[in-house]
């Protein structure tokens, strides 16, 4: 069956969804220890969460990029995630989705969350023809993410390094077996209709 152009692929349970972020150790390690983001984590900045493990690996270079050496799996409530989707705006103007450029800019200014659809990645981090969701949180959404939605924070840096080593050795089958089990996230059309860009 052919992949739809845009789809949320994620690891999730009945009540939570796992998203990925990467930080410098001074933020990532205390976050894992305490199960919440430390005081040095800046709430006034936009924070991007990614349900796709391989897109995160592409973004952080398997945890090798400066300032992104600690890869976190953040388990958040599905209610929170879906609240963010409901209140999100596309990060760029799309004719047909927005009335006009000015309407999109007004919506973007007000929205506490924004969505980008970026090419999903394979194990070699090459782009695939379908896209995965990135969700940017700011203002109220960041506060809710940190204080209400976060259920658990795990350090998956060793997993990232192990998978990367197998990919580097050409053992893609073993690498694929270690990937977090991601499947299409069951989200209704009404929740994504304004985010189809």
C-alpha cells in the first residue's frame, strides 16, 4: 500500500505518544534524571518536537551534532499532542488552506503551535517521498508541554549510537530491528484539515 504524502508516524499507547528532541547534555541529562525539563531550558523559545525517530536522527546527526548530543524520547499525553495540533498553524503559507497571505500571517502570530511537514528519512537518513510531522510549540503550548503533558523522559542516545554503528557497518536489517516501532497515528481528518499544506 502506498504511503500517503503526509502522515503522522509515531510510537504511541492508548494515552501517550512519544516525541523526540535533542539537547546539549546540560539540558538533556537533568531532564532524564528529573523527568522534567530543568530551569536552564528556555520556555520563552519555540521548541520543536518530532514523532519520527529517523527524522530526529537526521536533524541531530545520530546525536553527534554540537548542542544535540543527548537524544530524548519524551512521552507526552495524546490529549496534549492533539490540543497542539488543533491550535497549530502551518509554518508556511499554502494557497487553498489559507484565505490569503495576510490571513495566514495573522493566524501564525496567534497560534501557540506550528506544523512543518518534512521529508521522512530512511536508515541512511536519505529523504523519502512522503513527509513526517514536526510540531513547534511556543507560549502556552510550551508551558503545557513542560508542566502538563510530559509523562516521562528517556535518554535514547545509546540506542541512536547503536543503530548508527550498524548502519555504518552496512547491517541495515539489524539496525531496522532496533528502531522504535512506529505506526500511523490515528488522527481524524478534522484535526489535520487545516494542516494539510
